[in-house]
C-alpha cells in the first residue's frame, strides 16, 4: 500500500512558495521602474510575473504528491515473529477469505494451515465458526468460548484489524482438553465412527457397569434396528445373546443371526475404568478387512492411553503406539522385530508360545507376568488376545507403562522401611538408655566409696567409660530416628566448618588435602551447632576412607567442603519432588574417591548398612547424618557424577528472623561445686533399676525422697504425704503417663516445680506436652547431672 503526504501540508508549502515568488516579482518591478523611469513598463513586468506565479501555483496544486517509498508496506515476517511468541494458535485472513499468516501453534493444532473457518472439525462447528467470523466483520470483534474439536474445546477470539480494516485476526486457545476416553467417544460419534462402520467394525464405549456411553451408527442399526436408535445409557449386554456353542449374536437377530467377534479393551487398570468394545462379524467366508479400515484400526490403536501393539500371524510387530513404546522402553532407532525381543531370555519362550497360540485362533485372552530386558527386576503384566478380522493383525498386545508407578512404590517402600526402622531404633535406644542410666548411676555411687588407687577403682572407671560409649551409640540411634534432643541456635554454616577444620586436618592425615570454600551472602540457619559438627566430621571420615586407593587429583586426594546460597528460583529449576521451593544455605562435601556404586546408593542412609570390613564400622555414621539433617528441617542428597567421587549436598532452610550466633562447640556448662540440697522430692519412674539409683543419688545429696512406680501411685502418695518441693517424673509410663499425672497435680499445686526425665528427644516431647514451667533431663544421666538438675529447678522457684 502507498500513503500520500497530507493535503494540508502540501497547501502550506505552495502558499509559502507563492508569497516568496510574489515578493521577488515586486522587487523586480521596482528595479525596472528605477532604471527606465517608465511606469507602464514596470507595471507590465509586474503583471507578467504575477501571471507566471499563478500558473506555477495551479500546477503545484494539481500535480500529485509522490508517496514515500514503502510507507505503508506490511512486514509479514515481523508479524509472524510476534505471532510465534504467543502460546495460542493465531491466524490472519484478508477480505477475500485467504490465509495470509499463521504461527506454528496454529499448524500444530490443526495439522497444517487450513483457512478458517474451514478447519478440520465437525461440520456444525465449521458453520458456527463462519457465523462468528461474519459477526467480527460487522462489529469489529467476536468471541466463541466453546468450539468443540476432537481434543477438547477451544475459545476463539476474532478481531478486525488493518489500516483499512480489511483483515481478521483469529486466536484459538484450548480451554478444555479431553482425556483419552472422551477423545475416543468423540471419534466414534463423529465421521470416524461412520468410516469404521463402512469397514464392518461396530464400535462402542461402555462404562465400568456395562452401560453404553457412545456407539457408532452401524452398531445402533444392528442392535436396535435403526441407525438413530437410543442405546446410550443402556446395559450393553442386553443387546447380545450367546448360543450353546458360546457364539455371540445380537439379540434382535436371534440365533440365526451372524456370529460376532467381541474385542474389549479397558481404558485403565482400575475397576472404575470403562472400556472400548469392537464387534466384528465372525463368518468364515467373510472378506478380509480392507486397507482403508485397517488404517482406521491402527489410528484407533494409536489413540489408546495405554500400551498397545498389533502382531501378525508370524509373530512380528505390525504397530506399537506411543504408550507401548514408553512402557517397553523401545529404541525407536532400532525397534524390535518380535515381542520376545523385549523380554529377558527366560521369558522369551513363554511369550512366543502364547503369541503363536492366539495367532492360531485362540478366542480368550491371558495375562502374563514378564520381565523386560531393561527392567529385569520389575515384572510387568503383558495381556495377549486374539485379533481375527483386523487384516494382517492376528494378536493384540497390551502393556502398562508402570515405570513411574514402580518408582513411587520403591520410594514409598523405602520411606516406610526407614520410618519403621527409625521407630524400632528409637524404642531400642529408649529402653537401652534406661539400662545405661542404671549402670552409670551405680558406677557413680561406687566411685564415691572408692578413691583413685583402690584395686576396684580402675575397673569401675572402665565400666563407666564403656557405658558412656554405649550411650553414644544410643544417641546415634536417636539421631537416625530423629528423636534426639537438639539445642538449636541461629548460626552461619562457615562458623560450624571453621570450628572443626583443625580436627578435620588431623583426621585426614598427610594424604588428603582439605579444601574449604565459602559462598557470599549466605543466609543464617537454625540448627544445633554440635550436631552439625558431627555431620561434617562423619561425612569427612567416610570420604577419607573412600579415598584410600582411589583416584588422586594432582598427586593427592582432596576433600572439598563448600557452602553456597541456593535461591528459591534455583530450587524451582531443579524441579525436585522432594525439595520444597524456598531459600536454602547448602553445605557440599565432595571427595576424589571412587564414588558410590549405583546399587549401593539407595541404601547408604539405612542404619547398620556398611560396606566396610567386619569390625571396621557400625553402619550408623550416615544414618546419624540423615537423622540430624532431617530433624533440623533440612534435606540431604548423595550422588556420584560420572568420573568423580561422591558428593553429599545438604540443604538447610534459611532462617528468616533473629540474630546470628557464632557456633560454639558443645561443652557442658560450668556448674558450681555445691550440689547439696534440702527438701522433699517425689520421684516417679516405672523402671525399678532407674528409680533405685535415682533415689539413692538424691538421698546422698541431702534430699528426702518419696518414690512411685507410675502416675496413679504418685497421686496416692500425694494424698497421704502432701505437697513435695519437687516432682521428678518419667514421661512414658504404663497406666498413667507423666504429663497426665502432672496435669492432675497442677490442679492442686499450680506452682509445683516439675522435672521430666526421658530417653526420647526433648523437642519431640514438648510438642505433645502442653505444660508450662517444666524442665527436662535426658537419659542416660549421671548422679552428678541428676543432682545438678534438681538443684537448678529448685533454685529457679
């Protein structure tokens, strides 16, 4: 298109030029008058100039102004680029109804570039779309929000545009995408169902209860006597009968009717899923299915939402749909020739025999459990059925894609196993803590009667030392089961790493170099610094052992500890099913060892699992790490990149508020030497050995001690003895637990000081104990720790 200069602008230019020319003619006339002193000559010269100027003005006004080159030309390349950026399908047509531009989404939606409204959709939909287009030409714009198509429904927006309003922009957006059963329903009810009927295939979809959803015209005709007969919603079985030989016929045609071949293909594995039913005439002299109908059958197979394949009479594959390819992990570049090529060697013969039997005329179907070559440890169900009357196809195979289901089952089984082992470990640790409390307490009492140098003192000290080692093992079990007592602080990970750097250098020795790098702008985390130090040490020791004899980097093995910031945007890009989207501070521990084998990687966090020699490890190191990280609200992942060593990445959520405290090593607080006290203490403990040693310990410190073996007995003691100065109670007890007993006691004595003792984690217990002003003493404890705890609680009240 060409665009001219505005008329007003042209007139202004002519007017200005005329004024200038007139002025020039007047000056020339005055000059002539001055030279020749003849008024007539000067006037004639002026008149001639005016006439000449008028002729020029008239010519300029009548002459067309040349248009700027390509002033209004449409850049279709630019328009197509803009349309390609849209997720919707976009097309542009001109006044003549021709398609002048469309994007790739339009081509993908309509399988090419048809000109709207003549799209490959139902005729009624084309008619309705044409009406909407005419409205857009008339009103400038129009919408249609429910255009039915085979894949669902489209929202159509049409707008008239262009400098001369001579074009329509069509925009199509999918608003309702149907699932596979709905797609098949639409195909059967549409022209595709009529084409199947022309080929002699009667098709219908039925609900799980056997009621008809949709049927093509030929099935309606045979079942009801009318191509438009009402069949939807009725029981499909009532239209069929079976004779004494088991042959199926239409009830309307009677026992003299043509026998039918019934193929039923379920939409899914559940009992609530419907199915597709195809009926074929079973006459021996019936002509073979035509090539056109065979193509329709293959199209129908390709629409199935589950894995299906067609096999010929020689046992070769004819067709596999996409779901079958995914389920069987078929290599598209080199597809298998026979079904037996998909399974392990032990299952080849059984599959080949079954296919040969059904290709020979077997009328029923069977399910086989087979193992695929790519997944030999996970049996899958292969359904085999005969497919007579479908041209070259003789056998129909169905295989469900259960890779995702198997993965989820493995993860659930692993999580369930870890939870069960964690509960077992926590229970064992709790009971063991009671035993250790008694052993350590009795050792303390015996050491009070012996001084260093006595013959028995060293033996008692050795018993106490080994008991403390056993207590360390119970802490590891509680760490794995996430039931240990933590003392969380708000801290920075570099502070934790720096606290253990010197220890790590000594642990690594001369053959391993420690490389520590910290990122910038690290967010604070909330965790127990002592437990995090244990995490770093455990990972470092495992890495050192893994690098013994492993590949070296620059002549020496390297242990790398890195901290870095992980933003929510980075987590979103990871698309992890486990890691929630949030801001994290990550701790990465990597080594240059041999890495973790793939078959061992899923088991490394299980308690008591170890690859070390007998006597070289307990198998609790990584399980302890896992428990500490999870109890701190974090996540840990292990991987072995190709050609590298093991990499452990810990993600701890960034703490949003509060100050940051520098991590300090876990050391017992300094206590005054004086731990003697006075007053009455009610001691409630269901374990006789723990109650006995605690009673003796408190009595030696000067207290008057009353004892009870459970909560109910404690209430009876209070009825007879009155208010004590302190109540010390176990948490978990039979008959009546500690918190329930304390609630009843607090009703009578609201200000009574309470000291709970338990082998479970304080944090876990406080979540279930809705009591204020209570203290906590973890088991196992020594006589000294019990006396200090009692003194501190009494001093605070």
